């Protein structure tokens, strides 16, 4: 027992959170940029069938706890990268995990939800938790030739919560896209909307 | 107090717990939002994710308890302790409300009988609550 | 890849064809060829009259220069590529898309779609540099030389982004300010990003990420 190692304090100085609806690519995006294998709490999901998000293995899964990855720096500091489950029933997790995040990337689908109901729901949930100031919205699966139209519609909605509309199209498999989304969330200026 | 100072402050209590619990594997004291304060039995690479997972377990467990159709007196006060078992190792986690200071989460894993683990965990919780 | 991305920035509509006979303009990527190999390649593809083409190369041997071909040095510059395109289509009433470096400081009104320019980047650090530069331009007016210094791995992407932003009406030119450093910044030294008041941690992490991914 005396040989058990001791670790005091944490080297995790900041935390970046990925949020968004089921199957949008949060886990994939974490894996694209994490220095360590991403701890993943996916379970088989009955919900996935309706969304046609089969994994390469053929399983359909959803995240029920959190995904956890890290950036490690030469001085020993660590930045935690977390993926937060997207369904409403996990909103207790959002309360626990979002307020401490230095940056939040909201991932949304570009090829569905034309009325942007899902996106609006997420923005309202983030606004309630005072998490809009350091936000970027990453839009996946933007159909070819519709980039302008899709992004403009998302921007129009995001502007109601964040006047500078930090929105980009992004492929969660591409490290450059994911890093840009995180950078946007970290550095975006923010002016609170007048009530 | 920063996390390192807190780690030094609570380490003796954690060490006492680990000493009095046979076949202990590890113990983690962390914040409710998943940052390590002190751990025993884990290396640096494991600590970050174990602290995050411990806090997430408690958050999800508390929601589950709150959602159960319990009576007005049953289940009052919310989640008390969460236990898991794997291959004879018991893992028990509690949230600690402190008289002075922020809440903490304490997790311990040991191959002792569950009753022993819970007894030691609860007495450690009482000590930390008063610190 | 960079050439195709630049074509996407040009206002004209393009179709990329693999069959030479189906194309009006040819592109030969000779960036990995030695000069002797380039000469031989051009001999093999010698066409006169109906076809115009561009050769992308790092080095141009004198004997390789032949009628009908324009040579563009790699790494590509947007104004050179667009200038060649405009030269090929002089009768088309399409405004010249070449970006003219602004003399006044520039400022963005809203975030552009930064990932659109990722085909023009040099690595992951370029992606971070470009987004960080936009963050600066949203916070305050920035001089073009300072922006270029802050984007060593995203120069082409920066020009393309600024050109688009101006066309979309989200880029403003600010009154010139006395620059304290324009004569003093060394070419290799990137200016430290200005930290917006409430995001000190954010800029600090971005600086760390740039070191990590460069």
C-alpha cells in the first residue's frame, strides 16, 4: 500500500467542451485533436437507427457520460477536452461541465433541421448557462453548393445570441477544421446583446 | 486555496483512509466538476480522466436518484453514495458537503467487502466535511 | 491542391477535367520536377494555338520556356494566378479578383467562414493562425503587414479571406493610425496577439497551441 503513487493538485488548467445533438461528430472531433486516446462512454443506442449514423463497425452508439481527451504541453500543463452528451435527458451533465469551460464548440448538422429548431434549442441552453460568450458554432455536412445559404441561415440565428456570429463549416474528421473552431471559441470578442 | 494547496491539506486524511482499508487499489478526491485535488494509486496520466469520470458519475447518479418515484421521506437528500463492483473490487463514491468551502467528490476502490469500504468511506467523508 | 483552391476563390465558374482534350486551360504541376524533366514534359505536351496553359514549378530552366505556356513559381501567389486568368479571358466583363494589399488598417464586422480557405494553408498551425488573425480583426483595426506577420503559415489564405470579406461587405477600412512598430518589427518576429479584455486565458491557450502545432 505504501507503494501507491500520490498525485496532488491538477495540471488541467483549462477545459474545452464539444456539445451538440446526437451523432453530429463530437467524439470524432475530439479524436481528431486529442493527444491521448479519447475515453469514450458510448453505448449501443436504439435512438441511432432513426438517424442513420452507423459506425464503421456497424454498431450504433451514443455517448451517455462524457468523452474525455487531453492536450498535453511540454511544461506539464494539460487542457481537458470533453464531449458532452447531446440529448435533453443529460442536461444535468451540462450544468456540471459547461460553466468551467474556457471554450465551447457547438456542433450542428448542416443538412437537416432547416428551421434550425435544434440549433436554437442548444443556443438557449447555452445562454441559460452563461456559456455564449466563448462559443463557436461548427456546421457539419454542409451540402455542396449550399455553403453560403446554409451558413447564412445559421449566422442569422446565432447573431441573436452572439452578435459576431462565430460560425464556420467544419468536418469533425479534419484536425485543421476542429482546431479552427476551438480557436474561434477561445478568441472571439463578445458584446452582450442589449436586453 | 489552489488545487495543489488543497491537495496537501487533504492528503493526510486520504492517506489515513487508504491505510485503514485493506486491499485498496486507489482513491481520488476531486471537485464536483472533475478536477483532481489528491489521488493515491493512480499515475499522472490516469488522474485527469478519473477525476472527470468520477464527477460525471456523481452528476448522472444524482439525476437518476432525483428521477426515481420515491416517497416523500425515502430518497430525501438526494444521492448519498454510488457503488460499483467489478471482479471483486468495490468502487464507492460520495459527494461531500463541507461546512466551510466548496463541495468535493471522493472515490475509493478496494477489494475489501463492500460494508468495510462504505464504513471507511463514510467516516472519511465526515472528517473532510468538517475541514 | 493550392491551385484548385485558388480557382475556387475566383469569381468565374470552373469545371475541373482530367482529359486534356476536354479542357480549355491546362495546368501542369511540375513542382516536384527537375528542370530537365520539366523540359521533357513540355516537349511531350507541346500544343500550339488552341490551348493555353500554366506550369507550376519551383525552378524554370531557360530552355523550358516555350510559347503558349505561362510559368508560375511555387509557392503560388494569388495575384499572380488571378492575373494569368484575367489575361486568358480579356473580353470577359468580370472584375479582377486579385487582392490589393490595403494600406489602411482593416477590421471585420462578423466572423467569416474561416475553414473555407483551409486548402491554402500550410499545416495545422496555419489554421490556428488564420482564426486568431480574424479574432484580432474583430477586436480592433489591424494593419495588413501585422496580419501577414501573424500568419506565416496562412499567407495565401489570409489574402483570399480578406478579398472575400471585402466583397461580402464585412471588412471595413479604418482611418490610418500611427504605427508604432511597422518599421521596427523584425521579419521573423510575429507580433504578440492583442488580448481582448475578457479573454486572457483564451489568447494564452492559442499561443500555446501555435507552439504545439508548428
